[in-house]
């Protein structure tokens, strides 16, 4: 049974388990533990990283933030009494395929944790949930999920998902892919899925770069960003993804960073529970190709940067047009839009019913 939020768990029952060999030493768990329970150990694992250790067990409130933030699925809370002795991602992620391909300090694994938690929270039928990715480092997510999943072609995750959403409206369709995949080669599909309000949740992992192919500039890279293709700094106006989704009429739009694991989990849950098109953008570190070149630093430095630079969206003061991201500048985060525009199938049904009357057989719409 799920623990109540904020309720301190009994330390006699709970403990922190660490798979030291899975750890890539990013330091997220140690840095962001609100109780300073963890410390990096002096030991090395077989890969040469320092894993964390439980330095101060009495201080732990068993909040599970370390479990959520660890991109390697290497630390989790266990309890014999509550029959929990596995990682939160154990039932939906193929942990037998770990270590994954993502670099130390990459945020994609953290997004997967938030996604898994949200899938459980949303209480959707996981046997009727379809995960679609394009190509890229983020595109690998589909292959690591232990659900019906599709690793499609670059830029074509949304059209593939559109086919699923129209042909099998009883399924919950989720796209998880990168900023290059969804807004460069796949940008056209993104606009139209949002405009038509096609029933799908899109999670866009925005690391401002083409990670998988060596760090070329993407349409979201802030002006001034150094990439292998913009050695003197990007000069094209970048896309503001929430603004685009909002302008196209998406029913749900949010942006968080990988530092904001709880907000991200809740935003993905809300997106999954929204009919029509929902979009969650996640600003996520690519330390290897963006952080290093742009002198922000490693994954941990990038997470601290997000913590320091994030500003909250306020409905009475801001619109999504204010959510542009400037180079090394503030990042506006929040749940920006919730509206109830008819979905594509609802609009089609009502339009054709209107014209054709009883001759028209209603297409099933997601319940
Ligand atoms: C049609 C096509 N064009 C180009 C590529 C090469 N390619 C593979 S992944 C990728 C970019 C990935 O960037 P993004 O979607 O941002 O994902 P990330 O790796 O950053 O997570 C590119 C250009 C390809 N596989 N197919
Ligand atoms: S967050 Fe995970 S990978 Fe990073 S130091 Fe902690 S256990 Fe290791
Ligand atoms: S290249 Fe960047 S996006 Fe790809 S796994 Fe490494 S850190 Fe992550
Ligand atoms: Mg990218």
C-alpha cells in the first residue's frame, strides 16, 4: 500500500539499499538528500566510480527522493514489513538490461523514474499503455520499458503514435523523445498533433542538443550556446516548446527540470489523465555534450544550475510566451496550461455526425 505523503516512515522498518556496481558516481543523491543522510564513499566500484553510502541513517525520513533522482536505478528504499525490497522502476523498467547507455550525470534515467511513478499514480491500465520513442539518447527509453513499446525512426515518434491513437483509441499512448527528434526533424508532426489535439502524452526531454550524434545544435538551444555545429554560439531564435504547444491548443502543457522530481512526477500524472494532447517538457542535463561545452560543468553542476535558475510560472503574471529560455539564464517552470478543448476524435465525431446524421457510425473515443 502506498505510504502517505509527508508521513515519517518508521526507521526500524525502512532502510536504504544501494547497488554500488550500478552507480556512476553523479552525486545527485548525496547533494539533493534534504536530510544529509548520504555521503560519497571513498571506495571505488568496478567501473571506477565512488558510490554513495548511508552516513547518517537516523536522519533519514525515507522520503524516497534519492530513489527518484538517481538516473542509474542504483539506490532505493526497502522495507520487509511493507514488502518493498525493489526499486520503484523494477516492474516497468528492464533493470536486467542495466547499465543503460546513458552517460554519468545524464538526466534521462531520472525522467524515467518520474515517468514510472506517474504511470502508477495515474491508475491507468498498464496493459493498455503504449510507449513510443524516436531516435536519440532519449529514444532509447522505449527499449528499456517493460511495457508495449516502439523504438521508431528519427522524427517519426508522433506520426507513429498518431496511428496508434486513431487505430486503437482504447490505448493510452505516450511519446517520450528528445528535443531534436520532436522539434527539429519531427517539428511538423508536433505542431499538428497539438493543433488537432490528438489523444497522446508527449514527454520531451530537452537537453538543448543532439546528444546521440555528438552534440549538434537543436531548435531549442538558447542563442549563444556552443555546439559542434555552432562553435561561435547559436544565433537562431530558439523554440519555446510550451508556448508552441499552448498556441496550437494543447489541452495540458508543463515544463519542469530533472531537479524537480516531485513536480515532474505530478505533471506527468496530470498529463496522462488529460484527454487530447498533453505535453511535458523536461529540461535535462547532457553533461557530455552541452554542459561541458557551455561551461556549466558536469551533471551535478547542471542540476545545481537548474535549482538556482528556475523561476515559477505564476498564472496571474505570466503566459507561456514568457517561458523563453536565454543562454545561462533563468528557466521558467510550472504547470502552464489546462484546458478542455475537444480531442481530434471527439471533433471528428461531432462534425461528421452533424453532417451525416444517423448514417455516421461514431468512432470510439478514449474513456
Ligand atoms: C532520418 C535521420 N536523420 C538523422 C539521424 C541521426 N540522428 C540520430 S539521433 C539524432 C539526434 C538526437 O537528438 P535528440 O532528439 O535531441 O535526442 P538526444 O540524443 O539529445 O536525447 C540524429 C540527428 C537519424 N537517425 N535519422
Ligand atoms: S544518484 Fe545514483 S548514480 Fe548518482 S551517485 Fe547516487 S547512487 Fe550513484
Ligand atoms: S550524450 Fe548526453 S544525452 Fe546522450 S547519454 Fe550522454 S549525457 Fe545523456
Ligand atoms: Mg536532445
